[in-house]
C-alpha cells in the first residue's frame, strides 16, 4: 500500500515528476504510472493503486480535462474521499470537480513556500498523517541491577567415619546386581527351545506348469463408436435471447459500481453524487454483465480487463428494473451535458 497516487495527463509528465519527487521528499510513498509494470493491465493496476492509496493527487491541465482516464481516476478518488486537486496553466477542474477546492500549481518550480504546494502538504498531512517530524521519544529508566548476594561458605565436610554406612550399602547393592545378572546369563546360555509349530503339517506347494498365455481376441468394432458424431458449432448470435441469460457469468462485485443494478431499483441519493465518468461506467456495466459488445474504445478497455466480461452480443434484453436504473443514470448524466 502506498501513501499517494498521482493522476495526470501524459503531456504533463515533467511537472508531475517534480511533484512526485517533492511528495517523496516530504516523507510519503508515491505511485504514478511511470512505475507501471509492463506485464500487468493498465486498468487493473490503476484500480488497485487508487483503492490502496491514502490520498490521490489529480493534476488538472488542458489535456487532463479531456482524458477519460484522468476523469475516471478522479471519480474513484472523489467517491473514496481521498481526492487532492491541483491545476496547471489557470485551468479550472471540470464538472463536478470544480465544486471542490484545488491548488493552483502552474508557476510552482519546487519551492517549499509556494501557496499551492503548501495547500497540497496540508491535505497530505490530513489524509496520510504528518511526516518529516520525529516522534517524541519515551524516556525509559534503566533496569535496576540484580541484587547482589554475598557468597555462602561451603559446608564443612562431614567426618569420614559417617560415610562408611553409605559406601557399605552401595557395595551390597552392586554385589546383588552382579549375582542377579549372572543368573540371567546362565539361563540364556542353554540351547533355545524349538519354536511352536502348528499341529497340522503344511504341504509344500507343487510347481504348476504355466499355461500358454492366450492371445486376446480382437474386439468387434462398435458401430456406435466407429464414427464420432459431428459437433455442431453455432456462430455467436448478434442478439441475445432470454435463454442466453440462464447461466450469466460470475461477476465480481468489487468490479461494479452497483453490483445489484439488475435486481434492485437504484435511488437518486446514491446516483446523483457520482461524477460523469462513474455514471457512464455504472450505466454500461448493466450491458457488460450481459455480454454486450461496445464500440467505444474506453468502454472496451474498461470492461475488457475483467475475466467475467465476454462480449458476444450487439443487443441484449433488459428487464424493467434495468430500464428504470438506466433512465435514472441518464438523468444524472444530463446534468454534465452528457
């Protein structure tokens, strides 16, 4: 898990590199897509990093406001209440992000006392915790030394005369053990008794001449298995029917804005606060779970990163709940001119 995720347009990379170094110098772990592993999907990594970060800095510029990826990342950060907005070249963040405060960084060249950079640091401290200050050390008293004890004088040896009864007892025990051992050895030196046998003698097995191995007769051909039945491969239909929805793919709820939008009527209170890109994804995920083929590259890339998405239909049937939810989302999108 990183502290800070940075979202930006590729054309602003030099400025973002300076911003990333400054955030790291302030004591925070930073991730931006310059560190994208070449073997992983862009969408998967972005979703994982935004969700795992404590704060997400979005760098708005003339090209960033036109990027659907930057808008999608800003939407995710906004919905998770971790969005920090900066702007370059006097650009105002687009709707609905212009309703949130942002720091103007167009003339920032890395100075620590810049007003916009100071705003960013205050937001980082609020979302990620204050960094760069040492925690107060706790004074510990040294452990008290163990108590010292004066050496005790060794006990005086007992008179030698008092040890004779002990030695005498030990000698008697040794002699008794030696005698018992000799008796045991004497018993074991005789000829061993024969082992017990069964009263009924067991006949020796007689060798049996091996019969010549019979050659297996060739199996008669099975008329049913002689020629496998041809398997008919039907082309994917362009239009989904009701039977096509009997076994829908197993959709991961974490991949969905509204996992139950096909079975539950959504409420305006949960739809209206969303941004335009999130609304667009929420509306089209109803079609995606049914196998709709998209013509928009953004939707193709967005849903194409999920294993459950299997595009095969140009049109899909919708139930009444889905139609109502799509209309509700469209009304929310209309507020942004979409």
